[in-house]
């Protein structure tokens, strides 16, 4: 199994940024949503989640990642249907759980 992550990080104009995010979402097999106080307030994260919820290829392939402590009232009600992975206290435990979902072996490297 080949594993590749698409992460959009460069600062560009709004239109180019929007298009790049859309292209990355089309290439991915899994959708991970990293949950933090900032991400739950982000309009763009909400748009990406809506896209993933509507795309058939992400059916049962959406993974909410708990990155920082946050209030549950800021979350989308749709996320309760998915298996969450908690990175808040144990990064390696969270990473191992992600890799397990992808049927890969996680090897801790310190």
C-alpha cells in the first residue's frame, strides 16, 4: 500500500489557495480533520468537512483527530458518527491508532 499525504501549507492568493485545497481533496483517499479550538472556528475547515461528508469515496474514511482540548459545542454534530483518535495525551498512541485504521504498522521513532 502506498501512503501519501496532501497538505496545503503555502501562503498564496485566496483563489489559488482555494483551488489547491480542492485538488488535494480530490487526490486523497482518507479525510483527517484535526480538531483544535482554532480549527473548529475556521470557515474553511467547515467547507472541507462538508465536501468530505458529501464525497462517496470518503464514506467510512473520515477520521477526526483530537489535537487540543476544546469544547464539544464547537464541533459539527456529524462528527459523532466517526471513530475519533486522540493525540492530546499520547502522540505515539494516536499515531498507532491512525496507522491501525489504515492497516499499516506504526513504528515509533524517537
